[in-house]
């Protein structure tokens, strides 16, 4: 069963608490009565389609915006108090970097602002930017700039690390190294919250996944629980030439999605057994038949699409 946190309340062990938080821009509610709680040591992925309210949620958590109603707490205090105390490190996708300074100079500045700074050499090494420490910031590639932002977020000993699309612009090896570092942070008891469009990262890294939709918490659970919540399975098979007739196949029961490419058919069904039984009932003889669970990406699409359909009906 997927945990739904609409009744969660903050306690002394709560790292982040949202209690019926609402934030609107004109007639648009970017965050709509959001209630959730993050606990120590969790690695949490924040997912949602464009316009779901992810960036606004992070802005509220970091005190960059104020809620219209409800309360946001971080370690039992206001976001601003927690940040001033050095308990929060943040890496924002939209965060600008100072030009005409070196990477090392920027890291030293971040250390000077943190009450519990790490040595410069450690910060540079952790972010994988030791080799570019003397390079001007405005001469960095996109992936290098992202690693510098990560260095700034982890320049001191913070208990909560907030990451907004942290691996955008990084190549595969850099992304792998980044997440290895974040696993180390979580293993040391820190809470990590990250928003991402790379759903395979959420599947592989997060021990908890939050799905936002139009500012509301649609699902909350492990990646496995989110997949189960989608209530569908994938069926793929090959048919002899001329038998992959899409209009005919669309009549199969419990179908939620179908894709026909040549002789290969890929479908999603909320009752795979009944769908496969009906497939044989049509007199078809599929080859290479496979029935598997949805990946997190397919489950995410299924859950949000179902919610869209429900709201439009």
C-alpha cells in the first residue's frame, strides 16, 4: 500500500514539515494544501510533470518564498533560521554563479558563510572539481558548473541537502560519481531531497518517492510502491506478418496503452492475465511473450495521466 501523507503532522524528529501549505500565483495554485514530512536519513525524490509545483515547493522549503497559508518548518524552526544555522545546503538549477572568480575562490566564499565549514580540499574533491579549482567560473561547461553548485551546497556540515535537477548537463560517468557521493552523505545520516526529470535516478537512488500533481501530493512511497500503485503491467509480444492489427488489438480487455511497431506489440494492462487470455481467444499465437511490471517512468506517466483524466471528467 502506498503511503499517503495528507494527514501527516510534524514531530520533534521531523526534518521538513509542510502543514496544509498553499501558494498561488494569481489564479494558479502552484502548491495546494500540501502536507508532508521528511525524516532524518531519508533520500527522497520529488517528481512531477512541468507545472506540478516542484520548484515552488523547494522555494518554500528554502525560505525563498512565503506560503499564502499553512506552515513550513525545517528542523522545528522557520526555513530562514535553519539555513542561517547552517543546517541546510542547497543546489538550485536556476542558481547563478559569480563570473570572473575562480572555482576555488567561490568555494572559499561558501565556506566562509557556513558555521561548520569543511576544508577547501575536501569540498573540491567531493565534488570532483579539484582539477578545475583555478579555472574561472565563466569558463566552465554546463556539467562542470553543476558540480561547482554541488560543492557550494556541501561546503559545510549540513543536516539537509536540497538538490534541484542536480545532474542536468553531467555526462554518465559524472552522474554516477555524483550519486555515489550523495549515497555517502545519506549513509552519514543526512536527509537528501532532490527533484529530477531522470526517473531512473529516482528509481535507483531514492528510498522514498513523492509525486506532485498540480500542487498536490498524488503519491508517496518507495519506488516499488509507486509502481504497484499504477496498477498496470507491460505485455510485449511478436505476431506473424499481417496479424498485428491495432484496431483489433484495441478491443482487448483492460488495455490502458498500446503501441504497434511492425510485428511487435507493446501494451499496458490493468489485468495482464485477462488480457493475455483474450489475446489467445482472438485466435492469435503470440511469440516471445513477456509480462513485466511497470518501470518507475511508466508508473509515473500512468498515475499522472489517470489523475488528469479524473480531473477533466
